[in-house]
C-alpha cells in the first residue's frame, strides 16, 4: 500500500505553461496585497464563502443541532479542501493550488467571525429559520467549549495559520514551476 502511495507521489504534475505560472503568481500576489490591506475586513470572495457557510448549517442541520451549528464552518472548509484533494489526485497543479489557497483564505474569514464571539458586533445572516433569532456560531461554540474568553487568541492563531497556508501554497507553486522550467 505504501509503495502505491509513494509511486503516486512521484507521478508528475500536469505541466503549467510559463505564462500561466506568471499570471497565477501575479493574481496571488495582488490578492494577498488586497487581503493584507483589508485589515481583516470583509473581502469580495467572502460573499461566496458566506453562501457555502449558510448552506452548511442547512445541510449538517439534518444530523442534529450541534453538527448544524458547526456545519457552516465545516462545509466552508470542506468544499475547497475536497476540491483540492480531487485536483491533487488528478495532478492538476494550478487547480490544486487555487483550491488550497482558498481553503486557507477561508480561515481568515472564520478568524474574523471567531474574534467577534464575545463582542458580537458583526452583522449576522441566516439561510433559514426565524430571522428574529440568529445565533452567533462562534459565541455558541466557544461558550459550549468553555473558551469564550480566548476568542481573539484562537482567532489570531487561525488567522496566522491561514496566512501561512496561503503563502506556503503560492511559494510552493512558484518554486516548483520555476524548478520544472529550469529557471
């Protein structure tokens, strides 16, 4: 079994043309600059994240209130993670990096929501149910875990890991692309 896995990992990625590598590197650099200058604010991509997040509450809500509560973040993280896994298996580097990058970008969105757990000043939305009763996911989650007082610390760690993941994925993409081209 391990031999099969090792052989698979040695399988070459589909080649990325130099122009595409440069275009993607430019995109990621510009997007990282945009994220950095937003200072943890709402990004345009977060509108898509929000739709997936709310869908996760509805989907996982079928399995009980606890999974329903966690379901927003679960689906929000699972969608890009599973897509990245698919493109990893297909050895499509550009698509794998794109999905991995946005998997980690979701951590920034989640961290902003986590950091608001005590203050609860962010506007909340709901995909279903009574709009008069909207629960702040991370206030409820952190309260149930007994860590509400650490909301900003946990959010800081999640934000840091999100940044590390985004940067690492882009660095690997550019480095491996340049190495393949013999630059």
